[in-house]
């Protein structure tokens, strides 16, 4: 797993969760029946005596491991639909909103009806008008849908690192129909770093995004530029993936000359006014976890085994608290879900924020040769202290993925003994409660799926490397 966008820099990873125990190999082909020998009945009688007299526990253990399970008696969740696209490129972001599940690949944007899985619409990345490039690819989508509208980005970004158009066309689309409502063809900025990925976001009446190390605000209604924030001349500052919310835009800067090497820039999303700056020191590119409140993950050492630190700021850039990733319940696991995209892009993380808490999983630890476990932890964003920790089971690995008015929703990794299901944990702490039936085996949901919840169903899109038996699904 690439950690926090460093290409090839492998960060700490959870232990692999084997979905099934090893099976016995198939036996040889059947042989013709032979005459039963006199000692066979005595052998059978002897086996029964052994089982009754002292081998029952061993037999029950085998039955529990390879035979029927208690879980089989519980209600199963309903698999509404699943899709396994044949394209080689794996998805890198997704929506579930307005009755649509939309999944973006580099070469295709697929949309399905959420209730049936039937095709709703699809889109190929169009070529930029007047551009002589022979290829265009999708390179970003908003993390949220606002009033039925989502934002996508595309362009012929596989060009020289300097110059070129990069991920330079931003389009606002109707999520239900796929119709383009507004399109921004951004000008080429020479001698600037080409942005390979950008995830624009709708904030009020403005579409905010970063391109060529410039942060833009474009009018959602007119398409005109409302504001832009360029970097100071001669500082050589590179914009890493910003975090964008209704309250603030938090932009990590990696600069080479004149002034602090690493800064956080805080902008007003309505007009682009600079609200503040904060400096920090990190040994690798940072992870911008959130904009409300602004939370950034920094590396205090070159050694990936050394836990990182989460810095929490207010919207003016004043640091509120530093949270070490080592908490009493274990080491927080903050790695992004869509970590295959460029390290300058925005990412989705395995955390949820609610009620003044950061809720995250811990790194898993082994409990047997095939199984491991972890905990779901809530950390107070004002004090940095662990508020509570919950365990889904002694041999269960879980991840939070959504929040309701008074609870956080988590899901566990599928194993033979413990198929995936949704748990509810009260925001003030308490015992996890199962609120769904048992899922079918849909792959490594905890590690590699972008999960969505709409109060009726769980929708998932595969974001991981390699292949997956199911890439898109809906379960109720």
C-alpha cells in the first residue's frame, strides 16, 4: 500500500485478513466397490467410541471450522445488485446520491440506478476543444454532490510535467442524467507544474479547485472566474491536495525557496481571501484529512514505523491540538482509501468526523495464524485525548464509514467465521450493535472500497490495486 501518496513508499499496513480457512484438497476419483472386510464394522464402532468418550471436542472444532456456523442461522443482508466492469483501470472515486451510483475510472464514468443496478448513463472524457491531443482522461470528481450537481475534471494530462493542459477542464453535471450544466476550460499556465489530478468541490455558488499550483473559485451559475490565489513569485511553492468545505479551504504548500518550506494556507471559499498561514515540518508529503476542522497528518520521521501526528487547526490557521497516532487503544490507521491517485490530489480517508470527534480504526494485530483484530477509536478534537474505543469482535477488523445523528456506522472485514455486516456505535461510546444482516463475500471492504450509506443501503466501489471479484455493489 502506498502511504500518503509517496510513490513506492510503503507505509504501515494491516495484516492480511484471510477470507477463508484452507480447504481439504479434492480426493482421487471414485474406485469400484470392494467387498466389505469383517474388520470394517469394528473400526466404525471404535471411531464412535472415541468420539463419545473423548474426541467430541475435536469433532466439534472441525465442524465449527469447516462445517455449518452459528452465523449461518442469522439473517442475511440482501444483495441488491453487483457489477464487475471489464476495463483494466480501477475506479478512483465514486458518488452515491439522488438515486444514482456513479463510479469514475480514468477512461470512463459509469452511472447506475441505485435501486436496480441498471445503467443510468455513462460518459467518456471528451477532448478539449481546439486541443491536438489524441487522448483525454478523467482526473477527478467532487467528494460530495450538492443539490443534485457533481463536478468532474478531465484533460490530456499525460503530457510533459511542465506546461501542457493537465487536468484542466472542469464540468458541472446533473448526477441523475449526466447532462453537463457548466464547463470551464482553464487557460494553460506555462512553466508551472501540470496538475495530474484535481477534485473540485461546490461551495455555495462557487466551484473551488486547484490547478497548476493556483487555487481557483469559479461561479457555478455564470462560469466566470470569481477569484484565484496564486503563489508568491520565486518561492517555487507546489500545491498538494487541498481540503475544501463550506467554512474554509485548507491548502498544503511545499516550497523550495524563500521562507518556510512547508505551510498550510487558509482561504475563504467565497472570495479567496487569505485568512491565515501555519508552518509545519514533515518528512514526507502531508495528508490533508479534513477542512472542517482543518486536520493534517505529518511525518515526524523518515521511518514509516514511527507513528505520525495529526495537527488540528481552526479556520484562521491557529493550531488547536496535536494528536499522536499512538493512542491507548493502538496506532490509528489513517491511510487513504483512494491512494492510487497522484500525491498532489485530494483523497478520501478511513475516518469520520462528528460531534467534535475524529473516529478512526486502529492498525490490526494478529490473534491467530489466520485472523486479526482492531478497534474503532474516538479522539476528542479539542483535547486530543481518546474518548472511547470499541471492538467489533475478538477476531474482527472493522472500519468506520458513515455517521448518523447519534451513531457512527462501521463495517467489518469479511471472513469465513464473521461475514461482513454493518454495526452501529453510539457517538458517546458503547457496545457496537449489529444493524444489518450478513453480507455475501464481496472482497476486502475495509481496505479497498469506497463505501456510501443512504439510510437504506450500503453502496461500494472498489478502489484497490489488482483485481476484485466485484467492483461495484449495493447491499440492503
